[in-house]
C-alpha cells in the first residue's frame, strides 16, 4: 500500500550516503583505543592542561545550580564562594595571583553538571572547580574530572563510600555526621527509629549504613519510607510513622520536600516532645522556611552558627555584611568557605597550581585551616577533612542549641574501615565496583 | 512544495552532511564537537517529531518515552561493559548482596542491545499507536496521553533506584562496544556516528515525504474522513509515521548516552519532551530541515545562553516560542516562503503544504 514513487537512483543515493557516513565513522574509529589496550598507549592519559597562570591571575570555576529546584540552597554556596574569593584577593591572592572566577549554572540537572565541568576545564581552563550539592551532581562531575585530571572541591555532607584523586570533600562523610547522630540517639536511650528520606543516592545509602549500625546499637528500625526529591506530599508515609510509634524519626529528606514532611508531621498530631526528628539536611537556612514551628527537633552537623570558636564571629560578621547574604550561616556554606581556603593552602604548599603537584602536597604536607568550626586537617590519602561532630536542638529563634559534641575532631573514614560492624565483604565490593 | 525542487532538498542534505561530518570535526574544539553531537541526538528525535506532528498532525508530547528506551538500553549495556563480571557499583550501594536484576542480563550482549534499541520503540509504539489510532484517539487526547506516559516513565525510573539508578541516573561509562570512551579519537567516532545517523534520518524522511505515503500522511492529517472514504485506513498511515518517529527518538537517545556520559529521568520526562517539541515548532514542524535545525538551535541556546545568563535564558526561550507561534506558526523555515509570497502578491496561495497546515490550524 505504501509503495513509494522513488526511483532506484534515489534509493541508491540514500544507501550511498548512509554507507559513506558509516565508512567515515569507521575510518575515524581506526585511530581510537580499544578495551584491553595498554592504558598508556590507549590515550586515556589526559591531554595537557590548558591552565594559564603566567599572568597576575588564576582562573577558578564555581559550579552551582542557580536555577531549578536546588537553586535555593546552591545560590548561597555560590555567594559564599564569591565572598571567600574576595577575601583571598584582598589578602593578596593565591601564590600572589588574584582569583578570577567563572560562575557556571548546573541548573539542578546532572548532565548539565557534567557538561559544564568539561567546559570549565577545557574551554575556560580553570585550575580547580568548586561546587555541587546533591550526590547526584557529584556523581555526574566525578567521571569528567577524573578523565580530564581536574580538581573538584565538594562542600556538602554526603553518604561516604567514595574517594577520588580528583575530588576534595570538605563536608562530612558518614562517620562525621550519621554515626555521631546514632551515638547521640543511643546515649539518649532511643529504642525504636523510623527512617524517612528522599528517594535518591544519599538517603538510600545513609539509611543502609544506619540500619547496619542500629543493629549493633540495639536500636530497632520500625519503618523506612522514601518520597522522590521533587514531591512533597508525605501524608501517607507520616500515617505509617503514627502507626509505628517510633521513639525518634531519622530524617534524610533533602530540599523543599522537608516542608511537606513537616506539615504532614504536625497535621498528624506528632510533636517534638513525643516523637522528635533528627535531621541531617535542615540547617539555619532551612529551619525558618519549614512553614511550621520546628522548635525542639534536632539536627546533626559539624558547624552551627551558634558554635563558640575563635574564627566563627568574624565569619558570621563577614557574611552578614556581604551583599546577597541570607543573614544566617550554615554548615554547607561553611564547608564551601573552607574549600577555597583549603585549596589556597594546598597550592601554596605545592608552590604550583598543577593538579599532580597539589595532590602530592596533600600527601607530603599537613594542610590545616582555622575554620569557623575549628581547626580542620586534611587527610591527604582520602581527600576528606577532620571535623567535630555536633548535635543541635532548634530553639525559638530558629538557631541551634548545642546539646551534644564529639569533643575531639573525628578523622574522616569514608569507607568505614575503623568500624567493625560494617561488613568487610560489602566494603570490598564497593571498592571493586568503584575501581 | 516537495515535488518542486527534489535536488534542492537533496543538495541541502549534502551540504548539511559535509558541514557536520567534514567541517565540524576540524573547526570545533572537543568540547563543542561533543555538544554538537548532543544537539544531533535531539535533532534525530526532532526529525521524527517533524514526521509525526508536522506531517502527520499527531502532537507527540511524550517522545521522552522512546528516547528513554534507546538511552537506557544503551546505558545498561555500557554500564555492564564497564562493570565486567561484577554487579554495577551503584547497585552495591543500595543493596550490597542482591544479584543483578534479571532484565539487565540480556543487555550484556552488544547484539541484543542494538536490536533492543531498534525493536523496543517499534513494538511499544506499534502497540500503543494501534490501540489509539484504531480507536480514533486524536488531538489533545492523544497529546495528553503521550505526555502522561513520559511523566509515568520518569517517575517509575526515579522510584526504582537500585534497578535503574533512579534520579541520579546511569553514568561513568568507560567503554563503548569495546572502544575506550576517554580516547579523543573515539569521542570523534561517536560524534561521527551520531551525525551520520542524523543525515540518514533526514534522507529517510525526505524519501517518505516524497512518496505516496507522505502524501497520504498529509491527507490523513488534513482530512482524515476523506482518506477513509477513498479506501485507505488513516490509522495505518498514522501508525507507520508514529512508529518511525519513535524509532528515531530511540536512536537519538541511544547516542545521547556515550556522548553525554550520563542519562537521568530528567532528560526523558515531561519538561524534556516539551523541549523537544519546542525545538521542532521553532524550526518549522512541517519542513524537512526545520525540526532538526530548531532542535539544534534550542540545544545551543541552552549551552551558551544558559552559561552567560542562567536565570534569563528560559525566559528568552519562552518569549521566542510565543513570538514564533504568534507570528510564524510554521517556524523559522517558513520565512523564505513568506518573503516569496510577499514579493509576488498577485498569486495568493502559498506553498501547498503550508496551506494545508494552515487549514488544520483553523480547524483545531
């Protein structure tokens, strides 16, 4: 029925052109490396870096979601990075070179994060990139910085079980936030726990670790519920919490979905006095935005605005005076602030902006920074930093009263190697899968 | 319009092929060549939308579904190729001891993957199209239904994190059918395959447009009852166009994965599906080159304007879309015809395809 009126000549052009294209593709393929080739000859060694620091400036890339769902959180990180860059420039720059930053928008879209990372490294020729928030964005950036041998500084607490020669993590890994929170719950005599999280990589992994540790601590997990990041109706999940009657709720919900969760929590008649929540993503910025009183609930972080350290007052003051400031400081902001200063110390220890030199300096030197949360030390092997653990309770002015502190700084242990309850075979599988 | 200048359209495709395959790899940097490859993927899907929507009048608002079938088939294969004998890393993260889900297993085979990229969209679109067109579902109902499918699939993928990577998506591919993906020469090869596929798709729809099938498709769009009266079943005509457009979306999706290095539900959901339509409308849905060029322009805008003015770029896109729909309902590619019509005032009827499309506009 659909016989075409085309002549054979036309059909032949179609075939010829298609064949031509394919031939060209195959000719080009002739030069590429195949799996199993010698990696040195396989061209997988990255092209020479195009970073140019011969002038009076060094280019750095800031990659934050300025649009989309995560913009509300990531704009603050972007602003605090700008503030830190201004501070460093006023103090003479890095190795005497002024920071010239290129701001890119990740648009809350993970492929965009990958594309912009490549752009920053190959088109703008930046010496390092700072930013990201969600673990998904980091996982999109990771293969690109590894391929191009770039540097990425990631400022947000995350689920651990990762390390990369091309990434520095200035937020907490699990043993600096999740495990202290569990220790706090055990000390409080909590017997039953309900897990509520957003449906993506961080909450899923964090809860897998929480379940393993809870078994060791004798805490019973009475339920586990997830809602996609972009959905905020928690009504039916909260009904399950009401039925399960847990002593505590462990909240790994991220972003604005928390507003829906807190609303459903109060609508169901739950109160912080009887069923308190401990969160790992609600900080000073988010607490006033919950739309409900959240007083009495808890959060586990390394930094709180209420911390009494020598450098914290100056940090808070600078931020309040900064244009575009939100007026309050929070943990991810502080970690972003640390990241730029940590990079400065690394470059100065290395005496060079070269990625391999910086990584070598991380191993050979003790890199420290007097951060607002205290004096942090870089672990040159796993590229994480030591951090103090703190639990805060939200007070009426949406600030946190410190109710528990780890005392000493906790060494970063992303693969939980110092924790006997974490199964060795799983660790091995994870390391193998990542390698 | 089509019969008037057979060699012009073929020559156009030739020039386009030379630009994409010979000029671009020499002129562009690795980064922009890779980006151009990504736009080509959207353009491949857009060529299919041009066929289904521009010529067939079916407003396919859920091409993300078919884009996903190709993309996820390819991504599963590349993930397994990278993981080797092991269970992929992200699965270990969520449930360390569970085995590989059964539906992943066949995607180990390169042959099965290639067949799946072609057959999955054909089968899905075939069943869906048959059910819808035989029941004479059309217009807004058809559009809403396809859109809903895209939303449903994106939600399904988001909520099955261990099986599909969820919202984080699948990424970190090391090999592409045995080729090391990091190798710049192989990157150019992947680009060249994508560009060649786009040229192939353009040639295929050109043949379809010039064939009796193409005329039947336009007839089914503009006067479905008359086509039926003449003894043809318009459902079959539309079904073929719909299946071909699904196949093209799937091919675009499959090439998107090695080029961009990551696939997430956000790239296949409602917003992504609408962006595909926007490019087609912008370029001119019923023309041969309009859909592809429109999709590439939108992709380029996203990359470059999104960098210089992140908060403003979506407004520019929206404004452009409104202006085009209001003043140039047949997209930018109708501009030459408009000018020609203006120059020779005494002959009022513009090109036949446009007249037919305008007729449809009046009716709907």
